[in-house]
C-alpha cells in the first residue's frame, strides 16, 4: 500500500477506535449495571391459577408468562411451578414491580367481533355498541407492534395474522362493508379481556362481499406510546389459557453472599492478569499492545451489555471474563502470521500488514460461524439460551474490533520504534517449538484411522459414563422442593446467605439455592428430596441462622420447562446445520462434516465426563456447554483455513493436513494457555458456586483443542480418500 494511503487508512482506523472507545466510556460512566438474583436479588411474585385448572393448563400458563417476562426485557428470570396451581416468578432488577404484575397477570383473551348495532358495551370512542359472535381469537395472531399513527396523533397497534385468521378477517370485513358509512354495523371490534380496546369502521374503499384481503391490519384508538406498546406486548406474547391471581409479592435478597462475590472477583482479576503477563512474555511489546487492546475489548463489550440492559449474574460475569481470554485468539492469529511473514521478508512494518491480511480470513470465518450460532440461538430459543446468544454476539463483535482495529492502530503507532528494534516486538522469530517441528519434517496423519480409533475409545468411555452412571440433572431441569423458613434476628439485621449455603453444602446439599426475604425470611430450593433429607436440610438452616422455623415445604417444577428445552435443542440443531452449510461453502463439504463430527464428540465427552464425576448439570452447565461448542468450531475453522491455503501447493492431502495442524500449533497452544489461566483462577480461587462451571469449561476447552487434531483432521482425510 502506498505511504499516503497507509497513513489515511491508519487515520480512519484511529478515529473509529477513538469514537468507539469514547462512546463506551460514556456508557460506563452513565449507566448502572443490572445485577441478577444471585448478586443483588429482585422481586418475587407468586401467581395462582384456579383450583379447577388442570396441571397442563398451569404449565402452559407458565410458558406464556416466560414469554411475557422476555418481552419485558428482564434477562435471567426464574420461573417455576410450586405445587399444583402456583407459579413462582423471580425478576432481577425490576424497577417497577407494579407494572410487571399488571402485565404478567393479564389474561389477554383477544377476540375480534362484528358490531351489530348500538348497545350497552362502551368503546374508547365514547359510544356504546352491541357485539356479535367472535370470529377470531388471539390464536390467529402472529405478531403485534406499536407504531406511530400515520394519519393523526397517537399510536396504533399493527397486527399480523396467521393460520386461518386472514380468511376470517376478510369475511367479517366483507360483511361489515355492506353497511353504509356511519352505520354501527360497519365497525369491527377488538375486545381484550371483555373490554373493547378499539372498534374502527371498515374503510370506505372496502368492497361489499369482498372484504379486506391480506395478512395484517391495525388496531386504532386513542393510544399513547406506552399504552400501544403494552397492548402489543400482551397480544404477541400470547393469551393465558387460564386466569392467574397474584397471591404474594415480596423483595428477595441475593443468593450469594458478599464473601463469595468478592472471592470470584479476585479470581477473575488474577486470571486476566496472568493472561496478560503470558501475552507479554510470549510476544513482548506486541503482547503488551494486545493487552491494551483487550482492555478496550472488555470496556466495549461491557458497555454494550449495559446499553442493551443485560442482567449480570455471577456465571455470566465469569463467562464474560472467559471471553476476554478467548478474545486473545484473534490477536494470537495475527501475531503468528506476522512472525511467518517476517521470517520471509525481514521487514517488520510490511510483515505486520501482511499478518493482518493473512489472518483475516481465519478470524472472519471463525467469528462468522459463531455469529451464525449466536443469532439463531437468539432468534429461535427463549430464556437463558436466548440471553446467551445476545452475550455471545456482543463478545464476538467486540473481539473483532479489538483485534482488527484497535490492535492494528496500536502496532502502527509503535512502528517507528519497532522498525529499528524489531526484536522488541516479539514478532522477529518463529519460536523454538515451531522451528523444531518444521525442521523435523513430521507427518502426523500417515495412519488417520489410528487417530480415529483413539477418539472412538474416548467417546466410548464418555458414553459409558452416561449409560452406567447417568447424568444428574439440576433443579432447573427436574424440579424439586422449595422450603421456607423464618430465622431468628441477627446482629447484622439479615440472614447471611453465604453461611447458609456453606452449612447446606456440608450437610450434603451443595447445589441448594438460598434466597432471603426481608430480615428473617429464608427460602431454599433444592432437587427432589425425601422427608429425612428435608429434616437434615432444616437442621442445617437452623445451625447457620442460630434458630429457624420452617413455614412451608412445597413441590416445585423445573424452571427450564419442556418448551424451553425443546426450543433450545431445535435452535442448537439449526445453528449447527447453518454452520455446516457455511463451512461447506467456504471450505469443502468434507471439512464441514469433520468440524461437526468434532463438535459432537466434544459435547459427548463433556457430558460423559460430568456423568463420571457425578457433577450436576444445571443452567450454568448449559451455558458452559454452549461456550464449548463455540470454542470447538473456532479451533477447527482456524486449522481448516490453513488447509485451504496450503492446498494450492498440490501436495498430498495428508501432508497438507499435517502441515496445517503443525503450523497453527503455536496459536492453539497460546490461546489455550490464555483461557486456561482464567479458568484455573476461577476454579481454585473463586467461589465454590463456580466450580462446576470452571470444571465444565476446562474439560471442554481441552477436548475442543485436542479434537481438531484427533477427530476433525482424520475424519477429513478419510472423507477425502473416499
């Protein structure tokens, strides 16, 4: 690139980086984080369905409530059945519990009814009408949204129909159009919970007997923006199959104690600091600049999550810290390619430019596959899986900005110094390990079936764990019991949840969830337990609080219900299929299949390892599993991107695959070490509640790294031969 063009490009990147960092800093200084139930607590609402309602109706009502909570913008909520007719809803960081109760409790039985004349049913327009039989219910509604009224002041609600609803709408408007303008019978009423919210007149252009054709319409009325948005929310989130009544509302405290939060924060800081020191050790000044870029990544990603109102939980923050470690990957890719270029041309500025250019395809492909999965999880899934998709998307985009814009600007600003002292950069050598490997002429995959045999044995051992030991599911999947206690007053004025959790863990209930209410209320959620275990649990709470009286003991259902689990599995399957299609287009269908095989192997190994270890698979484990899937795909894509480049040499495919694995080995090792520093710190120094999360990710990261060489590469070679 000519020097004026290079300077112009550097100026543009610098201005973009400065603008993004300034916006991030403004957000960090002006927006308060929304903390989850485990860090801050929130509002607990207990809803009750009628005694005559069936169990299935209550389950359906809970899923509708879950959709409404998602629409309210509340991330990481907890919804669970309590007994046969009660639903417990816990909302972290809700600013207006009264509004939440109003929206959650609305039955929202929407009906479309023809107007037969004047009568005694009041309308928002100020008159009264009589109504005919309903021609459509809320089941025919696909979507609803609030939009400004283009023909006047206020807002209207646009409604999209589905199924047979468009035909029903055409019939009712065709009949109404036969009445003259101004006649009440020319109107069609939208009735919500027995109340007419709008009764517009059919437009004069509508032909009698033909009606309004199309799959959408608008509900007009004297709505302000808030009223229109609330009506659209309730309509599109679905109708409750049975009415619900709010029987209790209270504020609940955090499920984690202050000591647990502080310990986890220290562990996160130490893990990130170790990762930064490793980068400086491995890449010298370039590594130091990468640390600065990663600080920018952390600020940008955190500011973006603040801007969208994401709810921060302890596992979520741990995942965010892990994402910082994984964001090292793109920087390492660039640095390793720059080392290769410097070995050829011995000119550092040109080598750095070529390093960014050469690493771009690998960085882009690995991040596009991750964004595909994240977008589909957000679009198709619900609940915490949907929230994971949002967080993952933000992390990927921020990582790209950090590696491709911020790191590049910092390296070019330091180039006048590095031009004369290239050894300070850390990019002046290939490294001893890679130099030794390339000089030995090693071919890894002369017998690929032996590698597959080793992978098969590991896979068989993992499946054996599932068959022989079984996977222990957490209370989010199985349900269990919720026991409530009234504790004796303490000097501090409230119950110490950390002490209660520690006592419960020593009594054999390590996965119990402890929530406080007021100064003396304690609620404990645990898996299915018998009467003897319930007595032991109560004794543990009594010891931890200095005296506690049990006030209730009720069965609760799973907070991750069957519909949520089904939607998550469907979303995950579609995401994997989309990744396979993308990889088949970008690389080769055989490489795409090999990537998916390695991904499935990693998932089975992680689940099987948890079964052998007797660990509980809960909602936190689900987040770890999704993270491992993204890590596994990224590792395979980086290797296969190098395969695509080396195939131009026309060498045998076995040698090409072996060279690709060996050439990308420094990147694999260095990225893995950066991630392992964070995970080891969280596991050893963090709160015990993160132990299973860190264990799952440690197993998954190791499996994802090894599976590329042991599974993906041999599978691709076997498919190539066939």
